[in-house]
C-alpha cells in the first residue's frame, strides 16, 4: 500500500523597499501572522531601518515554498502591510 506524505507548504514573503525598488528580506513563513509579527517587530524597533524609514517599506506575499522539494510556486505579488501601520500603533 502506497502512503502519501503531506507536503509542507510555506508562504513566501518579502519586504519591498520603495527607494531601492526591490523586494528584499525574503522570508518563508508558516502563517501570515508569523510574517506580520516579524515585520512589525522591525518596524517598532528603535534604530531599525523599517522604523527609521517606515514609509519606504511594505510586506508582500510572493508565493509558496515547498521545503521538501525546493519548489517555489509564484503568485501575483500582494501587499499585506506597510511599516507605517506598525509605527503609528500605540
């Protein structure tokens, strides 16, 4: 009997720098909330470029990554947050 292994599917996110006009800081995450937590932490940290130049940075989903096979499944890029959303929160 053949068994099917569940594939691990991670969401591939990146931070877009509007001044450089490039997606950088590629980050495969288990959930969107995990990406938001990490991005938000940078946007709230004194001395971090995401905080110092918040209007330049945004978080995007670019696709999916399957670590077991190395396959990347691209999707249409979709912005999910801006660093300014975190710097203006109390």
